[in-house]
């Protein structure tokens, strides 16, 4: 899991004083491990269809039925962000 603020502190520590090469490398490797994000569990394919009026209306209906944004996105072959925008009226199609 990433922790950028902690990685930054480790790198600042490594640069703060004259450290031996081994300690510096060890610190950099520790910091790099903290800068790697976990891959998302759900990622829509690049050939996903854009959100349109029909999908936006369907997303609102499904959400009123209590279906999660993730499951709506899967059903509509789009991403969670577009579903959220459509439900909240932030986007008109596209």
C-alpha cells in the first residue's frame, strides 16, 4: 500500500546527512516500496462505451434500487466515476 508522506520523510532522512551508500540505498528502496499503489480491483476495458442519455437514466434507476456504483458500472460497461457523475447530475452524456 502506498504512503507517500512516509516515503517523503524517509527520503529526506536519507538526504539530511552524509550517510553511507548502503544506508542510503536501503532507505531509497524502503521509500520506493511505499510509493507503489495497489492495482484497482475493477477497471473498465478501454473499449467501454461512453455514457449517454439511455445509460444515465438506467444508472439512476439502478441506483434508486440500491445497486452499488461498481455493479452499475459493470452492468453499463462504463467506469464508476462516470456513473457517479450521471447519478449526481454532473454530466450530460459524453
